[in-house]
């Protein structure tokens, strides 16, 4: 049994709260005995729901929070005003180190803002990206950033690449993960201003395995392990993935139900198809971590069911076990030292040239 | 029989040139007797290939062009240097009104640059967008812009919305088409700088049916007829559409072939599935027009086969028949007049205030 990981779970966030959230939490503690979940939310509601399950009482704790942040609320305002909300109370548990991690299916905006304002960034991290795993032909890729920082700058994207590599190498166990930047062509001179400025910076990074540009068509092929982009583009990729997948599967089902002959066929292919399509189901991989904070914050889909909540909680264990934040601190810390040395050199050179 | 439309076709452009290109041209003239195709390229190669087909000799002409622009060449340089290339020779046929339209599966960059430099923009059009039709659940949507203008400005996006509406209403026959802007949330205050600035301008347009933001997940549902975005984002959407569709269908085939039982089922569902998936095949709708030029330029996929080339040529007929460019001239012309009036008012107000 490894080190215990304590996960604060927003019992009130998401379309299927509290039922599916609590169900997922119970599945997680029943799967691993070194996980402890703190369910944060309305105590009476949580207590009543827990009556439906068998679990080790030592692994579940309740922290009462009477308020809820709704998805439609402006995030900054909500975080500031609703101090008694499940989201704010749970994030404070991470801030004061009572919990290692936080999992929520609630308002994306509030999670992103709250993560930065309450838990805070690791020193040197300019912007913490939201980085979901997306399914590919034979595995998964990490998409950074996916909604946390629109209109990002090149230096942000370089940090996304570094932190994404650390995540894929340590949490997903991919040795020397490949990194590519989303572009509209394979050549170095292609792209918008941001990509053109970021490309040479990534190329110059000695601590990542940068393989160049990736066109969106190659993302589902699993052409790169870490896919770097600005948040607006990342959000479009993530949501189109979901939407197109659902539409295509819907069309296929419709096609299969269109004749008597095809209906019989559908019955025969169903088990095999289900298995194949399962590998393309994002909820298999848990939620998206907000990387670069002084603690782990995981955002799961608003529509999360127990499986995704459970997988997200299990993900926290890997994050802690592999000391992701310690590695990020080290790598980003080195960059800060490098920058400081450079700045000093520049200053002393300027001083010298003035003296001359 | 309607007015004759003359289409210059780049016989040498694309992965499957000249065979599939010429095949598509022949299919088009054999389908419609009011289409004439000028095949531009190496005369001997074209002549030899034409021996394989039966067609009305009056509907096919050859214009010799000894040179070819390769996909890897820098577009501006290629257009300037290779005056004898099939692409430049064909675009000049549109410029001097010998042809109404141009269709090519060749280098995207060269087609975009050549269209603007040789054929030229309609007066008042700031940037001509590339606007492919993308398949949706029950129809198609027009995606503008899709690769012609990265780092566009809000005024460009407003013109994309107007020209896109004209195209969908007249070429696709959709009355009062709905227009939406790609965004990362449904609320007006969401988005990056470009979207936030463009949103109120679109809202203020009286000549389009603007319905607000569209999240990428709703694009495949056919939530809007005209989908407006900056070219980098559009290109990502288009290419992810292609890539994800191919990967998912590949996974489904793999699943169906995974057991004896599913193989039998696959045989039974195949005809129905084929029909359903055909409606999701982009090549059914022809290529992407570059809208806002003094003539029509259509870019088809580099991998185009005869069907897509043929459909692109047929598309030119609708474009001419419905006088798309005349309508664009009128609408954009009105905007120019409005701007001039506003400028005059501002100037005369300034003059008056100075006099006072």
C-alpha cells in the first residue's frame, strides 16, 4: 500500500450531482484502500445519499458547505462572494494541505479561476493550462491548453509543452513523449503569429521531445503524445471531438436501424463495436487536470457519471505518487534560475558598456 | 438550357492529376450541356488522357501550360515566377474573362495567393475567405474562413458572415440562413479578443440572420448554416472533421472485423451504413470556393478524385446562375457607401466644430 492520497470532491457540482458524484467517490475508495475522499457539500444531502452504499468509513469524510456555485455565474465574482460554496470550501482544503487534490464537475470557469486564486500557481508557472487526455487511434494524447488561457503568449505555450511532457511521462508512463504544436501546415513558416513565434522556442527546448507542427487531421491518429495549442483552439478541438464523435455514432446507429437486414446485422456487430468505441470514450480517462498549481485540481465533464468521477479520483493518486508537482517545480525552477542569470549578465554588460 | 458557364480546370494540380481531374471534367460536361471546361496543362498529356473518353468536343478545350507549381513551393514566389504554370495560366483565363471560374486540386497556398493577385478582389472586399461546405447531421454548413486569412480582424469576419450568407441562400437555397460565430461558450462575454470584438458587430448587422455563438461541439449538429471564424480555427475544424471521421470509421471497421459473429453482422449492415456515411462525405459537395474575387476560384482537396472535381465544376454553374458576385458587389458596395457617408459626416462635423 502506497502513500495515502486525500481528494476533496465537490459533491454538488455537475449535471448529475450529488448522486453520480458520490457514487464515483465510493467506487474509487472501494477500488483503492490508500485513497481518502472528502465529500464537500450539503451535509444532510450527502449523508442521506451515502446510506445507499457500503464502504470503509475511514476512507470517506464529509465537510459541510451550504452554498453552490452555478454554471451560469460569472466565475471571479462567484469565487469571491460564495465563500461557503462546495467549490470554494473544497479548494481551501487543498490550499491548507488538508487535501492533496480537488475533483469537480462544476462550473469550468469557477474551477479555473478558483484554482489560480485559492490554490495558487507553482512559482514560475505563468499560466496553468487545462489539459485533458483525448482518445486517439491506439491510445491517448494530452491536449494543452484547453480552455484556461485564451490569447496566450509564446512563453506560456513553451511552459505548456514542458508541463505536458512531465504529465505524460510520469502519469501515463510514456517515455520521452513527443510534443507537437497545432498548426495549419507541416512547414515551419506556416501558421499564425503565435505559432510562428512559439515554434523556434519549442525547437530550442532541450528538455522536451519536440517533433514540429501537427495538423488537426493527424491528432486522432495519435501523431504526438503532447499537443500544444492556445486555449481557444484547444477548446475547439476538444469540443469538436466530442460533438463529431457523438454525431457520427448517431448516424451509424441510424444507418443500422434503417432496414430489417441491417437491424439483424446491428445485433451481431453490437458487442464488438461497443468494445472498440469504448476506447474512444473520453470518460475512460478521467477528467482534465489544471497543471501547474500548488496542488492538483481536476475538472471533469459537467455531464460526468460515476465512472468519470471515479477515474478522476484514481488519477490523483498517480499524480501524487509520481511527484508531478515536485518535478514541475524543479524544471520551471531551473528556467527561473537561467532567466535570472541571463538578466544579471545583461545588466552587468549594460553597466560595463556604460562605464566604457 | 441556361447560360453557358466556362470553367478553367487545372489539369496538373493535385495528388491524382491528371487522370482523376480529367475524368471529373468529362463527367461534368457529360452531365450538363451548358458547361464548357478548359483543361489547362501539358497539352500532350491531356490529349492522350482524353482518348479514353467519349464527350462532346465543343465542351472541352485545351490550353497548353508547360509548367507545374508544386505543393511545397512558397506560394507568392511560385505565382510570380512560374508564369507558364497550369495554375497561373488558368487564373489568367478568369482574369481576362475567357473563363467564369477556376477549379484546382493543386497547392492551397498558391491558389489563395494567385486568386487574390491575379483574379483580384471585388471592390470593398477586404479579404476573400475560403469557404468549404462541411457535412452535418442532416445537411451542410458553410465554414468561413478556412485557411485564407490567419490573424483576421473583426471587420473581416463581418464580411465573411455577409458573403457566407449570400452563398448559402443562393447556391444552397437556404432561405435566411442562420449565422453563428465559433466560440468557447454560448455567452456573449466569452471568447478571445477577436470574438469579443466581432460579436457586437455581427449582432448589429441587419442583413444577416445572426444567432450568436456556436461551440465546436454543436457544429456537427447543424446548429448554424454559416459558421464564422478566423482562418486558423477554421482550418483546425475542417481538418479535424476529416481526420476524426476517418479514424472513427476505421475503428468501427476494425471492431466489425474483430470476431466471426461481427463479420457476419458487418455484411448485413454494410449497404445501409454506406448510404448513411455517404451523407457525411465532404467530396459529395465539391470544393471550397474562395469568395469575394472578380470571378470564382474553387479549391478542391489535394486528394480529390473525379467525383469531387466533377461536383466542383457543377458548383460553378450555380454560382454563375445565381449571380453571387453581383449580389456580393451590391451588399459590400452599400457598406462602402455607408462608410463614405459616415466619414464625410465625421469630417464635416470636425470642420464645423473647428469653425466654432
